C-alpha cells in the first residue's frame, strides 16, 4: 500500500501554505518534544515534596487589620444597676458615671428600649470605626505556596512543584491522546471497512451493534471499573479505546460505500484479489482523507477527556501528574490562583494548536474549495 502519492505530496504542500496550521503543528511538536525531554531528565521531580527550608527566603510578614468598633449595649434593671454589658471598658466607666437608663455621651447616639422588668440600651459611635493594622511577624510556610523564583508556577497542596506537574501532565496527556487516537482510528477503520465493503446483512448487523454500543454510558462504565479494578493508565486507555472508534467507523463506512463501486475496485475483483488486499491495498489509500482530517480532533478530544476525568477523580491514579488533578485542587483552595491558571493555560494552548492543525488539514484535503462549475 503506497501512501506517498503525488496527490498526497500536493496536499502536504497545500497544508504548508496555510501558515497558521503549519506553525501550529511546529508549536505542538516543540511542546511535545520539550515535555518528552523533561520527563526523561526529571522523572521524579513531580513526585518530590519541596523542603520547607527552601522557602524560608520567600516568607513575608503577615498583618492583621483590626477595626476599633466603639459600640456598646447593656441592660438596666429596675433598681438602676446595669448588667450584660458588652463593649469597651472606658465606655462602661462613662455610663456608670452618669445615668445608665438615659446616657448622654458625646460622640455616641443612644437607643433606649423599655422592656418588661428592665431597659435595653444601645450606644452607637457617630464616628466610623478606625482600622488598625497589626504585624504578626513572618507567616508560616504552608501548601499550596505562591509562585516564587525557584518555583515559578508555585507549589500545589501536596508540596510538589506545579511547573513539573504541568509539564509531565501535558506529556502524559499527549501520549494518552496519541495512543487513543491511533487505536480509535484503527478499530474504526476495520469496522467501517467491513461495513462499507461487504454491505448487506453484514452492514446491518454491524450498524445495530454500533448503535447499541454507543448507547452505553461511558462515564458510568469508568466509575464502575475504577471502583472495582482500580485506576491505571492501561485500564483507562483500554476502556476509552473501546468507545472512541464509533465516530471514525461512520466516516470510513461512508467512504468504503462510495469507493467499492469504482472501476479500479471492480478490476481488482476481476483479477481475483482477496477482500483484504482490495480493502487495504486499493480502497484504503483513496479513503484516507477522513482519517487524516479527523486525527487532530480525536487527539484534542482525548486530551480534554483525560483532563475532565482527572478533574472528576475517575482518571489516572492520584499521584500521577495531571492538569485536571491540579484544577481539582483549585476547587478546594480557591485563593491559590496558580493551581487553575497554569494548567488551564497549558490545556488551552495545546488544544488550540491542535484545532488549528485540524482546520489546516481539512482545508488542504478538501477538494471542493478548488472545484468550479463550468
């Protein structure tokens, strides 16, 4: 089966002329290469807990703002004595020096409410409360810790470097997405080829099976398997791969239904070629357009799905670096902005570049934009 044909070369040159897609592909490759090299050279960094002694230089004095609220309230008994006083002691002394049941203090507004057996008095200061800032000394080091010079992306709740976990998590997501996209395309290719080439009862039976299979809720299956078997990279990949081929099979079935009645297929049948040779040697090279154009979008969907499953707690094991797991920590520590900013920015960048590459492949492989009606 020959893939490097003059038509493929022409389409590749058309793809290179789409500058946004071409530079997005280069950027995606640079990110993948950087993540791969970093994972090899610093394989244990995402799991290492940062020593608090390294952060002593980044401790800052903590302050506390106290508002001097000069209000008071108390009760006056029938004999003129007061009880249940709440407020500053200096106001209490001024109240006792005058008439507690009818206080007249400068700078205060009095509200007297007679009740059964006693009188309730409220004293409200006419001046706004004054804010007093008190220094509490150097703050204690706790995790998550803000970004600093040694850890530019900050430290997560487990005391691990966020930069290392983002880079390693992106590398794992790219590897997961590539393997999942290739496996989904392979299974979808086989199923779609069988449906489209043979047709008839085989096509109907496979279509009914595909419809039933697509109705199974994927998230429930992941929850069940994760709670019974456990969470791991191979298990997650296998479970996702058995559901990820359905969309590809529809496109490949349509391509094989369109191409099986062509002249070159009829000629191959007349020469006595087997069905496998006709499918993979004659029809498949002419049906690669949907697979190539769908691949970036499958990769993007796989990366997003892995991040979503890690965010929900049904993805990779807990200690595995993941952007979704970091964003899940941000739900608990909402003030730790670095736990949501850097993982989300990395995911957004990778998925945006992938979309640009997919759009470029679609435009380069779409013959309709170059056709005209005469």
